[in-house]
């Protein structure tokens, strides 16, 4: 530890002394700047000025990424300024950093005092009422940062020098515009090449000091003076105002003047927005306020905590004790043999034909949900099929298969994730009020007396497992007691229903709750309905939220006993089709012809209504249900595409789930907490070959692994807790032995990665310490250095700093001191580490230990976050593609908004059911006001479904609009009285 013996080993091969000699300045401060730095600044400025799209690029960045970037910038600057000086490249990191922080704190304190005084004047009634609008704290901080950066840039190029005393006035003014004259026009380019001369000319002429302090007697005690520069010795002190102070005062004055004019003279009231501001405001108003996909791996999301709590309460308290479905039965008179108006609807039964749609699992990302809703709302969808055009009219009926909003049912999620996209796609009537509660449904529009007279689209919905997390409370409020989902009329009164459709077709909408089964009262209703109303030649479509055929096969379970009893013993072969959601993909399985009765002919899953994508390749081996063989006829996305998409867990997990970094970094730090510091690293740094260094490195990793298991307390506790969570995280479909093996391998990978990162960080510190790049100055080194040079380069003969310290009760220097100390984190780590290695951890006080481990955590967290995401993403990829585990976890992490679809049905005049599944491969992210919708004349009482262009927003890029990109991914026909015919992709019919 700290050995100087490096005549042989790894350190001499790095030639650190040569590096330090090259990078370290050999001339005292102040310095002359390198022309390379000047050229870099000019090129950088031209790039940002000429890049018109830079602002747009910054706007697209997530605001949280900006804060993350600020943290990273702080950590990097704190590390860089401790490295060898950059003065050979024209940059003194230490001086610029300390000057920036000093000006920054001074500006903040000054502006806070100014705003307090101004608010007091407003309170006394001495200024306009507009002044009462408080300024945003972030605005003050941003302005102070800009002012500080401007002063630092000026200081880096021009310094804080006062003008030479013996220079005549003619010399002061002769060069103001000299290089613009004809005589100098030919030499201007030469001066530009000679950057040093150009810089001196600009600084001395364009940005010359404002004058002597004696010229302003009232201000002589309130200014900072310039550094005196002259040939030879300079007796006395400078009397000229500092150009840095002049620049700072100018910016502060401009800010104050602008603020006073805007707030006190009524400028904000009498002057409208500028053209640019108006266009930006209009642009924002011309975009929908869609929510992003739910971040399932965000530990900071309050919605996810509420979801977990609601699920815990629902499962432990209500399941088996209280069931909203029983309450609905008690409030209805169905079980008493009276009216069935609350559950049975037959107003479609007299139609000659019927178009209706099915979708499920909407209410996640706004872009994906609106894309599907926009297609559902179109009066018709035209598709190219070979040489003809296929026209599919809008459905008169919309069936929604549950999971209406994610991640939990609440007023906010239902309104923003469900109702908002549908209202943009098809607006509700103008007289409808969102807060209205429907007491007596159906609340038909004026002039319509019966439900069968209403010719607009209608909607029936069943709840999913996410809708049951609050005991179905939100579903009952927003679905059963409201009349409109956008422009779709909702006559539904309960969470389950039966629909009698034309040509002897039926739809049974079942509510499975969290039991994955129907309750006894629901079973009684449907069984009696089958006995009394469903004919022998009728056909039933059973709609549930979960596809029990897939999930029971995957989990090796047998759920839904009451549903199976209803289908097998009551419907008895009349169920030609089962439709469900929950799985966010599309798959269709059809029964393989065989002897014996067939209870269900087709199994269709379509949960692509807006939620994140689920894989299909995990279920590729499903082939049996109710004792009959089934084969997969269609899947979307395809098995190959699904397998390929899973690779995104390795490449995109951190990008999609950056909030996961917080907990991941904390977990890694706990795993190696007991390993800091590593004092004996000589055997790694000293060696003869690279293989020797590598062998010593991994040998040390193994020794630390053993130490964690045998001697540590904090790290071992973290390992045990992580192991318990990892084993519990493995799906229960595998045996306990396999779950333990998978959990141990998973935790071992994380522990090995954490130990390697810890050792690399310790090696970096040890290298810097041995070469005296760190652990040389002690604590508060930046502040102490700045105070030592402050009076030399920023003279203060009037004692302004002392007065500020006195007036602020020591707050001003304390703020500067501790803010500068925030950039001493590497030095704190190195100094404390050296003390621990020399005297032991016992010699460190409790406060010192907290500071040491906190400083270690700041850097180790940054290093570990990319690795923990990579390891966890790789784990998900291996499990989903190799073992077909974690299909939900592995794809919810990707938050894929693409691959959305819904299914459109048509009961034709012959009684056959045509099935079209329409899909959009890529969901637009940018929307604009649809000009056709905007220009179409709208009558006050006109219902939106009568419009030619019902949807408010269209894709910003026309070729990406769902109306233009929708395609058919599956098409088949179900004969009512025969076995189903299958339509191949080329249009031929095969039996």
C-alpha cells in the first residue's frame, strides 16, 4: 500500500512520469493560452450556431436524462480537475472551476436578495400586481449558471488584468477598429492565424476595463479590482475596476432591468408573446398530451407502489371474502328469475348482418392506444388485396377484453390512458359532461327511445386482472356508471353480459376476477340463458380476459373449472370461438379434425390494444386443450421476430429502464461494502506479463468472494437477501431445485461483477496515489487553493469580501467552501483510504467513515449502473430464449409500443363469421392536428361517428399514419353449420 517500488511491474510500463511531464504546466499562473484551445472554442461555437436541429434534439431528451447528465458532469469534473493540469492545452481546470463556483454562489445570493426586495415592494403596493408572480427557482439557477460561465470564459481568454499604467491614451484607442481599415485588411487573416495577438487585441480593445474606481466614488467600496500587470515590478495596487466584475455587474443589471420592466410597468400585460413564442405555444397545443409507456422497472414510480399495495390487499383481504360480482348479483334481480335487462342485450339480433370489433389490453402508452383507437374509429378501412381493394366498415359494436388501464385502476389512469386516446379518436357528444354519473342506463341521445334505434357504435367491456386490483371500484365508476367511451355508447350496467347477435350468434362476456374463474351467480345466469334462449343450432363466442388454454399449459395448471363446466356441459359444442386478451400478442389455434366432440373450434388471443408487447415463441409448443389437438394457424409477431426482439434485453434494457439504475447501483454497493478499501494490491500492480497481472487480478476477486462469505457482515447480508429475491423471482413453473440453481447463478454473476468493479476502482485510486496525483492536498483542497490566490488575482483593497462575510453571518464563504468541497470527492477518497490503510479503520471517526463511504458510493454507483443493467438484461434474455421463462418480465422491460392489432368480425347475411385481424407494425410517435378533421364542418348536435374524419390527430409523417400502414395479418371464416374453412394467405380456401 503506497509503495514506491515500481522499478519493475505494471506501473513503469504506463510511463506515468512522462505523461505527467507532458500534461503538467511548467510555467507559473497566469498562463498564455494555446491556440488549439482557441480554435476548439471557435469551431464549437460555429457548430452550435449553425445546427438548427440542436434545440429539437435537446427537446427530445427526457428531462430525467438531463438531470442524470448533470450528475455525471459533476462526477467527471471532480475527477478531471485532480488529474494532471490541462494548462498545456490552454485550460486551468482548477482556476476556472473555483471561479465559476464563487461567481455562481454570489449571483444566487444577490438575485435572491433582489427578488425578496421586489416582492416586498409588491406587497406594499409600490409596483404592478404582475410583480406578485414569483420567479421560478430553476430560472434563477439557470441564469446564474449562464452568467458564471460567461465570466469564466472571459477570464480564460482575457484574464483579470488592469491596463498598463505607462500606456498613453493613444495606445489605448488606436487599435479599436484597426484591422477593419484597408491598410490592415490584408493582415487580418495573418492576425487570425496568430491567435495570441488577436486575442490580446480583442481583450484590450473590445473588452477593455470600464475605468478607474476613483471615477465612481460611490462604487469604489463595492467593486473588485483588476490584477495589475506591468513590465517589471508594480508598486502599489490597481485602481481599475476588474473586467470580470464589470462583466458580471452588466449581466446582473440586464437581468434586473428586464425583470423590473416586465413586472412593474405592465409590459407583460400590454405586450403579446413574440412570434417565436407564439409559434412554440401553438405547436405544443397542436400535439396530444399522451402518456408514455408504463415504466415497469421504475422503483421511483408511485403508481407501481400503489399497484403492488392494491394487489396485496385484493389477494389477501378480498379474494374469497368479498366479491364485487356477488354484490352485482345482489343488486340485480336476475337470480330471482325476474328481469335480465342488466345483463342480457338483444338489440342487435334483428339486423341482417353485423360488423363488430374486438380488442384488449389498452390504456398503456398513449401513442399505441390512440393508434388502435384511430383505426377503430374510421368509418371504413380500405386495404389492398392483390388487384382489388378490400373495404371493412367500422364496427357497430366494440368488445374490449379487459385491462383497461395500467399499471393500476384509478381515476387518473382511466382518464389519461383509456378515455383520452378514445376521445381523441372519436369525440363524445358535445352535451356530454365527463363528471356526469349515469344512474339509469342506457341514457340514450335525445330523440331515440329504444337502444335498437341507435345507429352509432356501441361498446361492451369486461374487466381484467389489472381492473380488479382495487376491487373493481374504478371499473364500476367509469364503465358501468358512465355512458360514453369517446364516441362509443356504453349501455352496459354490470361487469359481465350476454349479447344476442344476428343470425343466431351470441357473445358471452365473462368476468374472471382474480380467481381466473366465474362465480356461482355468474354461472347460474349463463347456464340458464343457454337452457332457455340459446338454440341447438346457435353459435356462441365466449370472451374472457385471460386465455386459459395458453396460461394453463404454460403454468401446468387447471384453472377456470366453472368456465370449463359451462362450455363442455352446457354449451356442448356450440362454442365455435373463444377470444381473450391478457397476452399482448396475437395467436390463433384451430382444432385438428379428429373423432369425438369438439368443445371449442377456434382459440384466438389478441391483447395488442396498446400495452407492451408479449412474446409468441414461448407458446409455440402449445397443442392441446380439452383433450383435443390444436395447431397454430397465425401468430403476430412471428416466432422468429419474437425471438429476435428478446435480444433487446441485452442491448436496450438500461435505455428503456434507466430508473432501475438507482436500485441496481445501491445493491452493488451493498454487495462490496465490506471490501473497501483494498490496501494490498502490490501483487497485481507488480508483475512481468499481462497474463500474470490478469491472474493476480482474478485471484484477488476470488479471495474477496471468499471473504464476503466467511468474514463480512454487511456484504453477506446483502448477498443473502439478494439470493432470496432472485430465487423468488424465478417463475414457479420450474422445480424448487432448478429455481435455487438459477437464483444462485444469477446472484453469483451480480456479485462477481460488483467485485470486479470494486477492484478496478481501487486499482485506479492506488495508481493515482502512487504517482502523487491524489492524496497530496488533504480536505477542502480546492477552497484552500482558491483562497490562497484570490487576493493576488482579484484584489480587494476595499474589504468587500469581509463585509459580505459579516453581513451573511458567514453563510457566503461557507456556501463557497462546501460547494467547492463537493469537487474534492476523489481527494477525500484517496486521503481517507491512505489513512485507513496506514492506521486501520478503527482510527476513523464515525463522521469520517460516513464521508468516506459516501464518496466511494458516488463513483461506484456510476460505474456499476451500466453493468447491473447489462447482467440483469442478459439474465432475462437467456431465460426467455433458452428456457422460455420470464415472458412477462423480459418483455415488459422493453416497453415496446409497436406491433398493435385488433380483430374485426363480420356476420354476413348467410350467417357465417368472417374474421380479419388488422395490425400496425410501427406506431407513430409524433402527431399533428389532422387538417381534414380541422377543416370539416361540425354541427353543434352532430354525433362524431357521422363525420367523415372523426379522429383529431394524424401522424406527423403521413406515410407512418396507422390508416396508411394497417395490414391484414390473419383472415379466416367460420361457417355456422359446418366445420370451419381456412383461408390461406393467397386467398384460396381449404377445408
